[in-house]
């Protein structure tokens, strides 16, 4: 039989996963910047280091407003990074990493969802 005392019950509860775990990543960068990429696109850099996707590809974006939006998401992060609050970043990395067609088509899709 389990005891109903609060100290025993709390000890048996598993730690929360998902959003609580993801928010424990420390923010190690101080500056966020946007610059021109090599292929006519735009890149976002953290402390002058270009952001890469989870598949280690360079995150080169088709338009400056999209790059500025992603830079704003990174700039808005508190002392601990909360990845689920960066929706544009998630969309861009998914389009680049998981697209089965050419990079140009994936970037064109990003243009379609960009707010006017």
C-alpha cells in the first residue's frame, strides 16, 4: 500500500517532459544579426555564427522580412531558450531539412506563408 502523505506522493511523480524539459536550454549568445547569404538569400547569426538547421544545413532564407522575423524570435528568448515559441524558425528548418524536393521549391513555399 502507498502512503498518502505528500512527501511520499511527490517522490513517486515522474518529472515533466516536453515543454518543461525543452525550456532548460541556456541562452549562450549575446547578439542576433541578419545578413546577406552567399546564394542571394538571408542568414540569421547568433554572435556572428550563422544558424544551422537540426540536419546541420545552413539556414538561408529567401527574404529579409522572414530572416528578421526569425531573428526577432531568437532575440525574444529569455535566459533559457523556449523552442516551442519560435514558430517561424520551426517552419523554416522543417522546410529546409525535410523537403523531398529541391531547396528552391522549399524556399518558395516559405514565401507563400510569409505575412504581407
